[in-house]
DNA sequence: CATGAATGAGCATTCATTCAT
DNA sequence: GATGAATGAATGCTCATTCAT
């Protein structure tokens, strides 16, 4: 995998990963073949293996990259002085982020993330990445909750660690709404999610 | 002495579905071939098609059957006089249901249900079943919430429909914990889930 | 294959053959499965083998039965005193026989007969039947031609045997018109066929 | 040094088609599997699909290619100044062409062409090709007949279009002789075919 | 006679991966 | 770096046939 120009190599890897993401969003893990990815990336099937050892390596890299974004949001939240308000307003961004961005609309992204989670249930390599990422996000969340508790904004009786686990799982759960009830209003659901989180965390 | 016995036919179908479920639990939707199901069911590859029209018909039947169970629990809840308490105690059953039953342990079942949801994201036939089931469960839940509101046990300001959607999604979300944090204590998580639901629904 | 009532046995065989013919007409040799025949005949797959040893036995019996009809027409012709006129008027019947009868319309029958001929090209059992039938028809035709020659109605210089072979092949050839030119007018084609035969056989 | 070489690709396609033709000649449309073709062509089962989209695409290409040859003969005829004589002498070539050439002996070719016609009776894609080819050949034949009529070599009362249809069908009919009467003398039959055509077309 | 459960070889096709150029 | 030819195991599915009842 040595290359004369490691920068170009990494760039090309990035392009292929982006192409792979587009395929995954369109046809899912199951429905995406290496041939599809090659066509989308505009390279030959043999050439794919110059950049990745296997299809799994692509999925692995994609998962890793996909989760990096999630971290950023949480890191941002940390800086706020009012923990609860910050978390709530962070969710507001989701209300408007239903339009397409580079990675597709919110529902598509949700589906792919769910697919990644399911994949992790069978595939140890993916599971490892998911867990490492979960640990990072959770530690940010725990710290965030503890700060809120110190400031009297969050119920001090809650175990920050368990509460963080639950909050994360609640966020995951939101991703199934688009599947179960495709016609329900996302803005309304997020509004209620804000209420739910607020009531759960608020001191009595 | 005409047999024709539709009972035996249905029984065999059931056996095959159970075998298919075992395969799914072991290797997932993606990883299960018709050959695997046949081997597990102890029948020949051709014979499978005596009972099901296609692999998708098996998956469809399996999904339908798998979701029937979920309904029962909700129907039971309805009978209680204290809505919130009923929902909470229903969750208590989950704390102990982590041991193996006919369908495998709780985590395996969760994973398979998640796979069904993901499958529904790409496969309209499965989506239809999921949505029909969601509608049923949700209407039970809505009725349940409204009864609670009438009795003053649940916050009357909450829109029962949106709250039901959210509660369902929270339940789905719980299924990812086993993937993200396999070592976290299920009993503790459910305890906090009870707090979360209780605080969300209680009147102020 | 012994049966208590050989008459009923033969009757049932006939019914099955008729059902098989209907399948063949609809979906062709290639496209007809034993299951199709059983469904059409209203019997179970196992029962088929009570009446026929194999699928090939059905095809064989069907071919034999199908060709019996062709003989009748030629036998009728023989009785006429004017050979050429008889042959020509026999063809007139074809002009009107394009409507459906028990065996389907003319084009469908033609296609099935062509399929039988093609089948004979690979399948010795069918070939044997076809050849036996050809011999019978041809001997009728040869006799017919010779009678015509004696009566001065047919060119005496023609070798009756070779001429008969050619006439038979010309009749076979007519069966491809429906495939090559489905929109051409059958009545017009038969009219020209009459001219062709008349000119070929007439004394100079 | 980009290859991409479409020439080699086309060559390989040709090789596979030739192998497919050999299989068809040996075991017929019905009896030829993609595995047979691959074995005959010396390639792996997967590789076949690098050159053809499906088995039907092979059959289609084969049919198209197989019929191209027929055109050439007719085109040649057109150049002659004596229409009838040209057609007759063209048939003479068939007398000697009974030995094997690249595509097998005359009888095998006839059988495969008959199979193509039968296939066309059920398979619209093949039918389309057959009909396009029929139109081409027929228009050549019609022009040929009209030229002959202008020169007084062919009966001017004959409708060139209907006569062409009939002549084509007569040619098709010749292909069944090898099946019905494998022992009959091809040279003798063609001799009589020449008489038949000559008498049919000659002016009174 | 009659059923339909059961078989297993065979089919067209897909796809991750390798390799010569 | 880059191509696309080539592989071969695997997949979902069909079908003529057998057999216990």
C-alpha cells in the first residue's frame, strides 16, 4: 500500500469513500456491490484494491468517518454555560437539517447509521469502531451532564453514566421513526423529544 | 381417506419459520441463505418452495410473526387502572427476560428486530408489515395514554399521538444499547428508562 | 400400469393429453412443466405418473395423436376424381379454419407442429413417430399423384415420390409465415399456394 | 498505454457466440445451458456475463448473426440479368453445401434455424429480430421479382409481395425434409424445388 | 386410485477478489 | 498507478420424478 504521493493516495481514498457512501445511501449495505462503488467512483474494479484491502475495509473506514461528525456536535455543546438549553437548541438544528446536504437527507443518514449499528451486531471490526466512538461521545456527554449537575441545571440524583447511555439510545431510537411512521412530522417529534429530555434531566 | 391436511402444512410452515428465525438470529438477514434455512429445517432446497413462494415470502412471514408478540404486551397493559404504573411494571419484565427463551436471548431478539426495521427501510413489502404493526401498537398506546390523561395520571397537555410515537421510538432506541455498550447493565438501564418515561408523562 | 377398468384409464389418459395440448399451445414445449399439465388436468403431480411413465411419454403420445388428424384430410382427398382440384379445394378449407377449434387457432397449431418437428430433430422417440406418420401421409400422396398422372391431370414426367416430398415440405413451410410475417393475409397466401401447386403439378 | 481494446472484446464475444452455436447445434436451444456454453468456450461461468448481459442476449446475438448470412445470398442474386436463372443456380450451391463448414452441416444449420423460428413464436425479442431480417430479405426478393417481371422473365400477373412471402416459406419448408425423411436425396429435392420455382414464376 | 410431501440435480446469475498487462 | 479480463464459489429458484400414506 506504499505510494509515491501519500497525499494523493489519501485524497483518492476519500473520494472512493464518498462514492461508497452515496451507494450505501441509495441501495444500502446489502444492495451495494464493489462494482457499484467502482462505477460511482469512476475507477476500475481492480483499482479499488489498490486503495482498500477488501470490501469490509471500505465499510470499516466509512463507519469510522461517518461517526466522526457526530462527535463534533457534542463537543460544541460542552462549551455552553446552560447545559440543558444547549442540548435542546442543538436538537433544533435537526428540525431544519432535513434538507439534503452532502451526505443526503436526514432520513437517509439515519437509515445508514442504523445499518451500521446492525452491521456491528454481526461484524466485530465494525463493532469495535462503533464502541470506540460510543465511548468518546459518551464521555463528552457524561462530562456535560456532570457540569450541568454542578451548576444545578440537571438533577444531581441521576447517575451521569447511566443517563448518558439512555440519552444516546433515545437519540438512536429517533432514527426508526422515519421507517415506522414516514408521514409523521419530524419537527413535532423533535419538539416532544426536547420536552422528554428536559423533563428527564431537570431537577425536581 | 383424502388427507389434504392443511393443519400439518401450517405446522411445517411454522417449523421452517422457526428454523429461519434461528438462522437469522445466528447470521443475520444478510448472512442467511435459503440453503442455510433448509439445512436448519432439515429439508431439501426444492422443498422449501412447497411452503413459501420465495425467500422474501419467508422474511415477510417471519417479520409478521415476530411482531405479533409485541402487540400482546401492549394489550395487557391496557387493562390496568393505573396507566403509568402498568407501563413501568411492564418494563420490569424485561429486566428478567434476558435469559434464553424459544427465540433466543433479549439481545439477539433486539438485533433481529433492528434488522427488520433496517430491511423495511429498503424493502417495501417489509415496510408495509412494519407500518401496519406500528399503527396497531400505536393506537393501543394512544388509547392507553388518553385513558391515563382522563384519570389524571398522565399530563393532559401532551398530544397523545406524538407522545406515543416518541415512546415507541424510545423503546426502539433501547435495542442499540446491546450493540454500543454490550457491558452496560440492562437492569440499570431499564430502571432509568422507567424514570425517563415517568417524568415525561407525569402531570406537572 | 395395470388398471381395473382399462376404458376409464384410456379416457383419463385422453383428458390429460388434451390438458397437455392446451399447455403446449399456451406456453410451448420449453415452457410447459409437468406441474402445469397436472394443474390444467386437475390431478396431483404424483398421479400423472400413474398414466404416463415420464414427461417424454406424454410428449410422445401427444405427437402421435396430433398427427393422426393430418392423415384424415389426405385420405379424404384420395376419393376425388380430379386430383388437382381436390387438393386445391382442400386448401380452401384452411382459409376459413383460422378460427378457434378444440385445438386452438391455426397459427397456434402450426407453432406446436413446428415445435414437434424441431423436437424430433433431437429426440429419437419423437423422430420415429414423425417419420412413421410422414411415411403414411406420403404414401397416400404418392398414390394420389400417380392416380392423377394416369388420368392426365398431373404432369407424368414428375417423379411422384420426390414431388410428394416437396409438397409436404411446402405445407410445412406455410407454418412459418405466421412467425415471419404475422400481419400477412392467410387467405391471400393460400390462394398463391394453390397457384404454386397447380403450376407445379399441371401437365405442360 | 490504455488498452480498453474494444477489438479484443468483440473478438471474444465472437468466440463465445461460435461456442454457443456449436452447443446449440449439438443439443438445441432447450438443451444448452450457460454452463455448457462456458465449457465449450473455455471460460468460467461468471466471465460469460462480462460479455453478455444474459442468456437471452446470447441467443439474440446468435440469431441476429445467424441470419446475416442469409441476406448475402439474396444480395448476390440481385446482380444477375436473368432473375429466374440466378435463383435456380443459387439453389445449386445448396446441393454441394451439404458438407461441414464452420457452422456444421446443412441439416444441423437447418435445424437450428427452425429452432430460432420456433423460439420466435414464444419469445418477442427473437421474433423482432426474425421479422426485421424477414423484411430485409423479402424486400430484396420483391425487388428481384419485379425486375424479372419488367424483363419478361417472371409472370407479370403475380403480386411480387405475396409471391415473395410464399417463396420464403417454401425455403423454410425445405428445412423439415431432413427431419421427416432423413434418407431422401437432397440433390434430387433441390432439383425438384428448382422445377417448382421455375414453373411458379414463369410467364404462361 | 389419488394425494401432496419430499428430493436433488440443475439452472441462470452475482460478486468479491486476483492478476497479467 | 490503472485497467479490465478472468475466476469460482455461492445464491435463489425450478422441475421431473419418487414415495409413503
